[in-house]
C-alpha cells in the first residue's frame, strides 16, 4: 500500500514539474512576442520641456516656445515641443534643439493610433529631406495634427 502511494505521489510530482516547465516556456515566448509587437511600431518620442501640476503654469511656460502643446497626463500637464518616431528624426530634432540651447527630456510612449502614426511618418520623411530653416514649420504641423487627434 505504501509503495502504491509513493508511486502515485511521484507521478503527480513529476507531472506538476513537467506541466509547470511547459507553461513557463510558453509564457516567456508569448510575452516576448507581445512586447516586440507592441514596442517596435507604435513608440513615439516626445520632446518635453516641462511638467506641471497646474494648467495655468503650463500655459504660461508654453509661451516661451514658438511651437508647443500641452498634453494632460493623469494629474500632470506636459509641455511638448516636438514629437518623433524614427531614430533619424529624433537625432535631427536633438541637434536642432541643442543648437538653440533648448533643454528637453525625451519621453517615450506607446501610441496605437495608426492614422496619426502614418501622418507622423509623412512629416518625418519631409523633415529628413528638409533644411533646418523649415524644421519649425514641420514641427508645428506635427504638433497641430497631434493636438487635433488627442487634445480635444
């Protein structure tokens, strides 16, 4: 009787270990695939110059820049001077703002609005083929498009 119980317990124990191992392997693979799918295509970068709890302070600070918008993020108001997705555009905008001695913080965020992402890609192609003198106009258009889609 004791031998039968040992065999049953050993079988149950081995089944639990094998099942847990398979579950862990499947979870890791699915989790990796999901994070790659979410993070690679939909990540945008905000060029943020300020964060405020008070909207009035954010509006006052925003006036320092030719083109900027305020994005409400939970209880904070973020002042954004540019948005980019592609690394080449991010590098160009970094150089542009660094030359103007504008201090900024890069904030990455996942965005699932295909319409805006497609429009942003068009603007970035224009930005990458343009001279610095036209960056300001392109940045304004990107910010207006973003604001029209999300800050209603």
